[in-house]
């Protein structure tokens, strides 16, 4: 086994924890701050969080055999949308991780990208990709929050580890 089940589950828990923290921080922003265009691909704090949520949703759908063909949110999505929908995705990831076996973690998932390209990737690699993807974009959102003159939440993996029981 490339990565232990315990590690995969722990990192699913980490990404949920970090997503909750950045979503709470976003809720403290004004509407103008939340949607300020920072000139990046996802433009704003809201756009970046929608991107993370969308990727989390696309990947969990793939884990269950469904390849979405379009982005799972649109321009009308709001922070309220995220607050209502993202916890459902987190619960699905948590349940997926809890049901994971060693053989299933090594198994390949077949899926198609939005462009229709077909891939096969081991489950453990997908899980680590989802965690890493979220970390990258949460860092962007935290930077946006800091540039607004506000203190972003601590999102470091070591900080998460410190919250765990000994």
C-alpha cells in the first residue's frame, strides 16, 4: 500500500477542517470584499472557494462512478450556496474515507474530464490530489483575505495535527 488508510482518512479530515475555517473567514467579509477581483483565474475569495468546492464535488462524484460534464456551480452561486452545499460534499468524502479498504485505495477509478478525456487513477492518488488542490487554493484565498487587511485563519497541516487527541 502506497499510503495507509489512516493517513488518507486523516487528510480527508484535514481538508474538511481547513475548508470549514476558510469558509468561516469568508463569512466575515463584506459582499464587496468577498467578490473583489484579485486578477486570478477564480478572481475573488468567493470564486476561489467555489472552485475548491466544485473540485471536491467533481472528484467525489468520480469516486462513485459519475463524471460530471460541466462545472457544478454557476455565476449565481453565493456564499450562502457554499454554506449550504459544501458540508454535504464533506460528509460524502468522510463517508467515502471511512468505508475505504486497502484494496479499494489501490484500485483505479476511471473517469472523464470536462473535455471528455479519459483517465484511470488510483484512489489514493485522487484523495491526495483533492487535499493538495484545496490547500493550494485555500492559500490563495487566505492571501486575498490578508490583502484586504484582515487576518486569515491558520490553515497549516501541523495546526490541524495539534487539534487531534494525543
